[in-house]
C-alpha cells in the first residue's frame, strides 16, 4: 500500500522541510503529499483529564484557594510554573513541547467545554460522547462514522477511517467501514510470504471489501518501517506515540485516510495527582511529546491535517483529601493543524466562584463538544449537514467558535 514512488517523493521532502518551524503548515501547503485530502485526527483522553491543571486559569485567585497542594504556579513565579498563554490562562509546564505551536498560532485550546449530560460515570460519559447523543443510550453508531457516511469519498478507500486500537471504538462503529488495528505492519501493508494469511485475517474481521483491497496491494508494498519519522521528530515510546507514528505513516502513504482515532488512558487522578511534577505531569509530558512529534514528522503535510483531543468530563475544582481530584464536569480540548486560528484559548470562561460552579463543585460548561466537532467536521471534512451526525442537537454555525479558517 505504500507506493514506492510516493515513498521516494516523501523521503525527498525531508530535505526541504527539515528544521522548519510550525508555520510551514500554511506556507508550504503546495509541497504537501496528501494530494489535498483533508484528514481529521481525534484523540480520546480516557479517564477524565483535569483540564484545570492542563490549561490553568492562573488569573483567578479562586483556583489557588481551591487547590493548595496541586495548583500550578503562576507564570514566572516559581520553578515548574505555568507557561503563559494570554495573561489569564497558562499551560501546564509538561506541555512545553506543544507550546511553540500555540505561540506560532498553529494550535488553540477550548476551555469550559464538554458534554451537557450530568453523569459522572466514565463508561456512560464516554459512550455518550462517542455516540454524539448525550443522555441517549439507544444510539447504535458513533458520530464520526455518521459523519463519514454523510460525505462521499472519491475512491472509497478501505482505509478511509482507521482506529489505532485493539477493537473498533464506539465513535467509529457504524456503516462507514472503519477498521481498527494495533500495528499497520501486520495488516496488509508489509509484503512477503505472509501476505495471503494477512488478507485472510482481514477478510474474517472486516469483510471482503477491505480484505481484497489490502491483500491486493500488499504484494506491491514497501515495509512501512522504511517511512521513518522526518524532520528530526522523536516519538515517545508509549501507546499514543506509537499510534500517532503509524497514523503519520498512513498519511504519508496516501492510502486515502480521512479520519484516524487513537485513545490514551491514565487520566483518572483521584489520588496523588501532583502539580508541576507527579502523575498528571508525567502523563501530559508523554501526551504533549507525542503530538509535537506527530506535527513535526508531517511537516508541510500538516496543512491538510487537523488534530483534536477530547475527554469524557473534567475534574472537581477543589482538590480532595488524597491530593487528587474527583469526577467533574467541563474540561479542555486542544485543536492543532492546518487552518487553525491558533494562539487563543476559545470559549466563554464561567468563573470559579461558588455561585458560578456546576452543582457547587465543578467548572460549568459554556461550549458543547458537538459545537467544536460540528465546526471541524464541516470545515475540515466537508460534511454538508450535521442533522444525521448529531440528531438530537441543533448544531447551528452560530454556536461555533471560529477555530478553523
């Protein structure tokens, strides 16, 4: 599936794009090898990340009063201080590797965003977010699958939607024909004697359409390991780093990818969350380094790619007795890539005073996650109507934040 001509062409681009800053997303769009095909990457942070310690409202004193041991210091005030974003918000210091993309206006954050459903169950909240119908358990498919079904693909690639996961996630379940895998080298991309067995494996899991396409091209393919990270990108050796490295390989290989999905756990910080150092800091460092490596690896190809992150809900404003945080409500999302109007924290800030909190304990939601995805699906993937994508929600463009140009 990795065409030899495309491999040589993409390898040559490393000489052109090496060492360039993130603003090549726009300036070098004509050099990209995605052939203009837009790609959306969604990353699910499972376990409910503490958005208040990811993007810190250091300009509000109540934040520090509520978190005496785990708060992130104000920018410039101490070691491990927040990275100043706009004079009110700061990024956790472990986000240092993606901080330059924010400053270069290639990345943005959306705060006080989430699902309006009040559940504090991880299982239910994740299910509602992936189905795109909060509070409705009867929905059978995922909203990214419905979005793909609402658009027409010129070539109908069997790798139009890929999840780097052991099983097909809820968000891509449906009629769009998405596939899941943990290692692209084992599923129809690497050629050789095992090609027949690989094709049979695909046929049993995904049907004849996918199996035939992958099996037929495997014999003509190149080992994807030859598509090494470019531009000095170094992926961390963890689940998200490995997933994004393979997604980058699929994008470079021009296999018709339009949507990719990956998830990463470890965000349920009930105890010992830590502040500038600790459990959350370590997870954020891996998270940030993986995303930064992905953007650096793709270089000019990022002009056609948008990456967005999500988590089922946030954490309580006040830390608990175990120096952690419990299940909350609103959270934060990251959007990075081509066309992003970055360098800004989007969303209306609701405040942290007791009277402003949701149920007197959580950050209140002022942006529905479907407003963020509605804008991305429309502008990035060309979804003409969102009625089938979010059937229980009026996704009016007036609710969008203007994150994409």
